[in-house]
C-alpha cells in the first residue's frame, strides 16, 4: 500500500435538459473550436484539462469513500446500543459520537503526523509536530483574486487536496476506536474510556500505521495489509482485549460456578440494522483502499474487491450459523450477525484477489472464528458484550495470514507483523488501562452498574416508557 493513500476515479458525462434553443448551437461551435485546438495542441490540452480534472476527481473520491466509512460509526452505534440492556443504550450513543469526535481532533493535532510525516523508509515513528492542514500552495490558490496557471499547477501537482487525504485517513482511525466501545460496554467509566480513546487515536494507532502504511519497518519487510485487517481491526481488538482484562467482566456475567450467564440484547432489529450499515460501509473501507480508478484495470480490480468483500461476509454468516447449534445449542441470530463482521474483517487484508472462491474460504474461517472465539473468551472469563474481540482480533489475525493463500503474502513477514502489532498494542493499552484503573478508576461502581449508566451518569434513558426488569440471579 502506498505511503500516501490516493484514489483514482473516472468521471461521468451528462447532458443538461431544457436548454434554450440557442445554447446547443453555441455549445456545438465551442466544441468544434475546442476540437481544433486539441488537434493543433494535443500536449497543451492534456496538461491543462486532464491533470486538473484528475485532481478534482481524486480529491472528491477521497471524500466520498471517507463519508461511506464514516457511516460505519452509525453501524457500530446501532450494533452496540441494541446489544446492551436498555439501561445502558444512551451511554453507548454518547460513547460513539464522542469517540468519533475525539478521533477527529487527535488525528488532526498529532496522529496524522506521527503516522505519515517524516517516517522514513524502514522507520518506526513519524513526526511529533502538531497540527496538519492546508498547504501554502493551496492557501495561495484560495486567496488569489484570479488564480494563475502556475498556482493551479502547484496545487494540482500534489495529486489531491491535502485535507481530503486527511479525512479519508481519519475515518479509519475512528473505526479502530469504535471496536473498543462495544467490548467494554455496561461497566467502563465514561471519562476513563474517552481518555483511553484519545491516547489510542493520537499515539498507539498512528505508530502502527507508521510501521505499515506510513512506509516504516514492516512495510520495508513486505508486510501486506490491503485495508487493515491488522492495522485497523486487530489493533482495535488488542486494545479492547487489554481493556476487558483490566476492567473485568460485568457483575452479572459469570455465575458462582464460572459458567456464563446469557445477557440477551435489548433491540435485535437495531443490531441487525447495525450489521447491514457496517456491511455497506465496508465497500468504502475496502473499495476505497484500491487507491486508483484511472483505467480499465483499476475498475476491474475495484469490482473484484467489492465482490470479494460481499462473498466473504456472506460466507461468514453461514459459517457462524452452522457452528452456532453445536457450540451454543441453538441457531443463533446474533452469532450469524457477528459472523458477517468476521468475514468482512478477514477479507480486508487481501480483498483484491482474483480467484473469488478464496474469498468464500477466507470468509468462512473468519465467520467461524467469531463463534468459536466467543466460547474461548467465556472459558477465560473475559466479558465482551458484542463479540468485538473475536470478530476483529481473531478474524483480523486470520485474514492477515490468509494473504499468504492467494494474495502473495510471505508467511514469516505476515506473522512478524501480527506478533509485533499485537505485542505493542496490547502492551501499550494494558499500561494505559492500568494507569486509569489506579488513578481515575476504570469501571463504574456496583450501584451505577446495577442502576444503569443511562440514569446514573446521564440522567436520560433511551426507552423511558419501558419498565426496567430486576436482574434475577438464576
């Protein structure tokens, strides 16, 4: 993946309906004159028109793909709010809009520079300089009363508008942060959670990004992660795992004999809607990471990426459902929904493969890992409310290694990346969570947990007309 992520998209022409009769004649005349100019000066026409048009389309593509990935935050919100009990749904909504806002600011103030600026080939970290913004050339273009060809050329030469690239990068950071929210739902302190997210998005994630997409040491080794099975999803999964270990399980999750007590979701339709939103957003996540749409090969590649993304998700659903009965004792809707996420995460490291049947295989294993992973976590007494750790960490590790099957990855290099990112993110996150635990406190009091964070911390309930049912110890 290129150090600076770019998109190449092609435009589409159209006609204006309802034009006055004189305009078609004028347009035809101008077109004829333009055609003669192109014939007489082909090189000048290409430089003046195609380059700037390409700049416009590339920048616009960053923003469109980024907006689609940003929509995944709505998917995470619905998934998490529907998965928790009604007394904690409002806090989930606040956490998700809060973490998106925090990620936006931290990646602007510091994160982008750490990830991309002055990393150097084989480097470990970028620049600690503060703020990232519009270039001097772009400012000059915006403030000029009448832009000169030289000013336009100076901006167009960059290939894209500076802040369009920043926006596309930022929404990936927010996705990483969203993974932590669901795993620690119903018992983590709101303030401590936000502090952790600030550190994750400003420092921890950007360092991982510098090693890989920023051109650092893992990139120099040949580590492959097309759209972030490890860089985004495993990073979020490791951070969530560290938090779950330090914060501990919900008070009611495990019985005295150590067996897990089921905690049914409060709103199954909301969870299902959240999965469909995430599935749709993933087309921007993986498709946008093609970084080019300048020709027939790019279009075919993009079509393959979206098809493979969809196939893997569908396979993940069926694999999770097939394992649900023997492992969970029933056909489990929530397992099937989480299987879609597992399939999507797994294919994210190498969705550009040409042989589509491998996308099905990768998705099947990714979906299966989410159901098996839930049982593994329960055996370890780790409480993950939405199954985020199996879906993003377990499936992310599998997807990163699956690059070796059909996308040309080197097994030793891929394993090195998995272990290095895991050790760094889990270790750093563990230290941050421990620091929060022994200073501000990492989890809410037993009283707040019993009443629900909505009433105790926010004073607003998501479903005020509902009557909260007492929790009976079975």
